[in-house]
C-alpha cells in the first residue's frame, strides 16, 4: 500500500530567511521578542504564524506550512487575543463553505511594526557585532573550532 505524505515543501520565503548550513563570518542573525509586560510578548513565532495565516486564509494550513502543530498555533492565537484588546485574526467556523481565518487590521499592523523594527535592528547588529562574529569558533572557512579549555575552580 502506498501512502502519500502530507508534508509540504518548505515555503520559499522561509527558506530564504532561514540560516544557511554554511557559517557566515561577520553576519550575525537577529531573533528578538518584544515584551510589552509580563504576560504580553511578540516574537518571530507569532509573527510567522500571522504571516502564514495571511497567505493561506486558514489556521490549520498556516500551522502545517510553518511546521507547527495546530494546537500550538491555536494557543498562540488565543494568547494574542488575551494579551491585546483587539483581535489579531477573524476566524469563521467550518460548515458547508468551510471555515477560515483572516488577519484583522490590527494583525496586519502588528506584522508590519515587527518587520519594520527587524529591518532597523539587523543593520545595527551587523555594525556592532561583525567583529565579534569573526571570533565564533568554526566561523571561518576551513577553520577548526578551538579546543575548549577545562577550567578548574577550587571547591572550598
């Protein structure tokens, strides 16, 4: 019996932004999370999910496309709805026409604000950290990682 895999090929946009297997000297990548208060934060996971919902019009399809479980995706959307006073998506339940999900105007603004900040932070990281990045073990082509030294600390 032959079964088809439900796994979809990776999204080309995600592949372009994913870190390559080849180490890049002096090109630090940025991943950040914004904490608005103790229980309200937005990072790349939530933003990627919202972008996938915008592309697919479906929470379940968006979760599949980014390799996230439906439950995790639903919990992230639910947390954003609890954290903000405005919904990030508008969802319709299934039925004869099927269900779906669309970004709210606030959801679109959230993505845009995050991506704008990311675009401004990335050059700053490169400017301030490129020299440090050249010292990452194994970051230069053909370079062997430096041997780790054992540190002995007296236990007195």
